[in-house]
C-alpha cells in the first residue's frame, strides 16, 4: 500500500503540475509518535486555487476513543476490553479546488488500516480493512462531466464486482450530505469503508470461503485500480473547463458553494473531525482540504436554507444555479 | 428576559445602522415546535461586511441527547431518568464582522434557560440558569482597544461581584480556544454558563442562604447590565477603526483570521454544534455568525500551525501580524 500511494502521489502531482504550469510544494514530515507523510500542495496556481495531494503512513498505539472513531462500524472493537491497540494506517488523500467556477472541485481518498489483536499483539490475528472513494463537487452542472466521472468509476468497479458501484454510489450520496442544509455536497461518486474478508465473503456466494490473504489481495487490487482511475476520471473535465469564460457573479456563486464545502469538512467529515481531535496530528495537512477562499451569505435567494419548504426563490436569470441546487436536493443516477 | 432582549436588539441595531448607514434586514420566524425569533442581518454594508443580531424565544420538549448538551455541567440532568423535558430558552446573540481589517470582529450572547421538574412538570421546581458573555476578535492589535473593551466589561462585573470578572475572563480564554491550532480565537472578554442559585450561594458567604427568586433577580440584573454595556464596550472601537487606511496585504490577513473564526464556530462552538444537529432549527440564523468571506492558506509563514515548535517564521515586515499571534498564543491580562 505504501509503495502504491507514493507512486500514485508522484504520478498525480506530475500530471497536475503540467496542467497548472506550477510545481507543488513538497513537505515531508515525521509524526512524533510513529510514521510520517508527504504533503504536496499547490496554492494560487494558474488552474488550481488550492490543490493538495497528501500521503501518510502512520503507526503506533491508538487510545480507546480513537479506536472507536477509526472504523465506521466498530464491530470488532467496541466489545474488545482494551485501552489501546497497535495500529498501522496508510492513505492517499487529495482535494483540488480549481479557480474557474466551471471546473469542479474533486476529492479522493484511499486508505488501509491494520490493528493488532487486542488480546495478543505479537501472535494474534491482525484486523485490517480498506476505505476510500472519490466524489465531484461542481459549482455549475455539466451533465456530460458528471456522466464521464461516474462512468469511469463504474467501469473500474464493474471489473471487480458488479455490486460495488451501486452500493458505493449510494454510500457516497449518503455520506457527503449536509444534514443541516438538506443538500448533498456535490454530485457524488463512490465511498466505502470497512472493506475486509467478511465484506468479500458476503459480496458473492462464490467467495463465501475466501481466505484472509486472498480477500486482502482482491481488495488491494480494487483500491489500486480505483486510485489509478483518478486521472482519467478528472483530468478531461478540468482540461475542458479550466479556460472557459465566466462572470463575476459566477465566481461569487462558486465561493458560496465553497462555503458549503467548508461546512461539510468541518462539521460532518469523520476524517477531519478525527484528525482535529487527535493530539499530535499534522493540522496543516488535514486542513489542506479547505478551499483557498469561501463566502457566506445570509438567506441567499437560490441556495439559502429555507424553513418554509420552498426550495429556491423564483430568481430571474439564476437558472444554472437553480439547476445545481435541484441535483443537490435530489441526487441523480448518472450512468 | 424576553422583553429585555427584544428592547436591546432594537437599541443595538438602531445604533449599528447609524454607524453603517444601512438598515438591517429584519426576519421574524416561527419555530414549528414552539416559539420563534427575530433575525436582524446587515450584509455588505459600508462598515460591516456582515452583522447579525438575533433574538430567539423557544420552548417545547427537548429530547434526552439535547438535554445533555444544553447545559455545560449537566449536573441536574444526567442523573434524571427521563426521556424528554419541557424547556424554555430566550437569548440574544450577535456577531459583527467589520470590513476594515483594523476594526475587530465582536461576538456577544446572553441567554436564559428554564426546564421543568423531570418528575413533576406541572407542580415541581423549575430548573433555570443564565449563560453568556462577549469577546473581541481583532486582526490587528490596538492595546488601547483591548483595554477599553475589557475595562468596560470589568466595571460592569465589579458592580455585581468582584469575583465575576477574573472568573469569567478565565472561562472565556479557555472556551474561545482552537485546541487544534493551539491559539485563542481573539483577545477574550467574558464567558459564563450555568449561573443559578447554587452559583450565587457559592460566590459569597453573605449569599449562602439566598432564595431562588432573589438569586434569579440578581443574575437577571447582572445579565441586563452586561447586555447594556455592549454598545459602550464596542462602539467607540469600531468608530475609531472603521475609516483607517489599510493595504491589500492587511485585508488578506483579516481574511485568514476569518478562516480561524469559521474553524472555531464550526468545530468547537457548543451552541453552533448543538443548533446544526437539532432538527427544525433555523440554520440561516445559526450560521449568520460565519463571516461574509474567509481564506485559508497552507502553512502561512506567520500563522501556520507548525509542528516543529517554532511559533512563527522570521518574516520581514510582518511585525504587526506576529504581535497578534503572540497574544493569541499567550492570552494577556488587559486590565
């Protein structure tokens, strides 16, 4: 996993630098309690207002409250009567906020976790799982972009298991949702967590007796393909949109949507919340997901969170903004 | 309390409108489950980028998870074996974000809560308490402004009890603190919660046998004076700073500080977090505390959250920004 994410990080920043014309700042850092990472950030570029592509490989001992937050379903941990666990985590995380309001923000994360047997750290069975996904957050809707993004991901999922895409697409729509606004963050993609042997066994009758090792290999291969599909899923979109003309009003709308991105990441995102509350974490790398700039407006006529049941006011000439809101209020099947 | 906060809301928006030259938008709203409020907001004014002065008077039944979050110390609730409680809450909340980076952001909130006896809603003893405070968040430090703000508040506190100011000033420094950044949100002020008969009895030996009614009157009088001291505490400062010349770089620094304000409100603020998670709350009124605009920078040389122990880099010509950071890292006694 460590090799995969470092290779992909390099490949991704090389490609994004070419598109932007600017190099990434590369910061290598050590974690005081074990491990470290490489944070690559490009700020105030030609194409990207802020682009962060981070790799981290960390290990050590996790205190109990952190253990419980580490896994979405907690199934194997909550009952374990232990105060701390040895753990290993490796992941690649990226968020790109382009300048042009016609070019969408994109997020991707793929991660692998491993924890020791709470009863027998040395010889016991390890507990491991994969998590991740990718999702697109446009300010203006181009249906062909949404279709391309979803189709690229679906194709990768389908080569592994036809049940993956519908399952992970629904999980994504549910996860990247601002409950306090009753709207989705963007047009989705895929999201998954806790993928382990049990998951593979339950996915298909043919895999009911798969070994732990085979399950791990199969999921690693899926995660590898998912990660490798990022550039073909996103690059054609950003290339098509990065030089489109736009008005000041359109830039302003993008800034309001960025405000929602901030709300999601600081209020709802499990990873950010976990990171901000974990002493010793590298705050600057966690918060690289925040946009370079964002705005808030009280009771914006199109996107304001109304309490009277009306979805958006009848504002003249804001058709494209209302079109986006419609999709965020009612997530669509894109492929 | 309802009368007090509505009168003060009117007085405050009248005075702020005069300073800005623009009127507030006044939205009256009803809460589906009981009560309502008046939200007064001034956006994109001459002096204020965003100013919100909200009153809410709400009542009804609170589910158990909300009960536990409603009170900082939970003392009387956690043991109570009930699923819901009748409650009444009235408060005034204001946040002003001026345009000029030399003029500080200010926040104030005064609130009163009452809940029924969990065992006997009709005839049982009610449980009530006051909470509130005010704090100042400058982007650039003017020691005389900080002293004036703190002195005005201290004078009010001292007329009620000389122990209030030191106690509530320390509580404020502790509460308005970004743990993930290891810095204060601003230069503080006062903050308190759970002020009830027990609090008054413990404050001074002379009040050891004060009645519930007298304690409530005494605290209401303190809260009234606190609320009335807002205009004299803040208005002279904003008048002095609102027309000062500033550079684009100074405006930019203000925007970074606004980013921290967003981080505090969305990640740490108990009231915001409670509101965003309570179904049926008026999101636009809760989030009026967010600034009109904010920025984030990866590893800003002056305010970036370093992991190497160095507090800020030796950046030429950023003396005033470093001066602010110094005070945020090491809160001061201003009077």
